[in-house]
């Protein structure tokens, strides 16, 4: 029987080499640590000398709701958290800016935007501390089905925005309309309003509010 021919060994796969002088790709920025909402709310309540029952009465929510949020057993909607903070009173921006530096900045990298929401809704604010500022800028991202809550939002400001991607249902007073990429809105925030993502993909919006009161 003639000897069997040996198959040549396959060369080992080699990692793709970078051109001489090319920079190594930068690592993705690590996400900032999320604020402990329950702990922060409890600290604020104690700072103001309020019991859970007193804060609940001021905010027109149940005592049980305050307790659940402080124990992180309930994740409040944007509208509910804003309603609770109204018992101090305090805006969402002020609540999430606790302990943030106040030095003025002009430019902000993507990982420096401050998250002031969470869950199905992401509100990434330009600048951590808006004290003394006249404008609040937010990059919003709502996952499909996300809703600001059954309670309508209302605050003392003017706001507007442009939809970059997806579809969003906006209700302002008695008017409701579905906005798509390229559409925009502008209205008095004193009118009760509500946002809801209605499409099959995340909805992204760049919005502005003046003065910062959200």
C-alpha cells in the first residue's frame, strides 16, 4: 500500500495587525455610578426635618409610597418622583446633582452628561449643577412603551424639543399628537403634559427647558 500523503498544517490565526503608528482604539467610558434614589430621598427628608407621613402629605402621595421608594422597593416613574420632590420643593435636576461640582464648564464629553432618570427612560442632562443657570438641555431616550407616568407633568417653565429617532406620543392639555424623527414641539410647561414612546424602537429627543425646573 503506497504511503498516505500528509496534509500540510494550517497556519495559526493571527490577530489583525495595526498599521505602524496607528493608535490603539480608546476604551469605552465606564458608566457613572447610579444614584441611590432611596437613600438620597431619606437624607433629604431628614435634612428638612420631615417624617414620611409629613412628606407624603406635602406631596399628596401615600405614606407607603414614600416608604417603598426610600427602601428601593419601588422604582417611581418620572412623574411620581417629581411629585414627591414637590413636597420640599425641589426639581429632578437638583435632586440628582447632589454633591456635584459647581465650576463652570463649556464643553461636555458624552460620559459627562448626568443621568436624572432611569429604567425605561433616560434623561441625560448637560451639566451636573444648574444653580444660577437659565437653560436646561437634555438628551432623552425612551425605550418602547416607556411613559412618564399616569400623573401629568407640570412645572413653571417653557420647554421644547426635536425628535431625532423613533416615535413619541405627546399630550399637552387636551391635545395629543404622535411625533416622528424631525418633528418638534414647544409649549408652556405649566400646562399638564405627558410623554410616551409608541414605536417599536427607542425614541430619542433633544429637549430644552427654561428656566431649569424639571
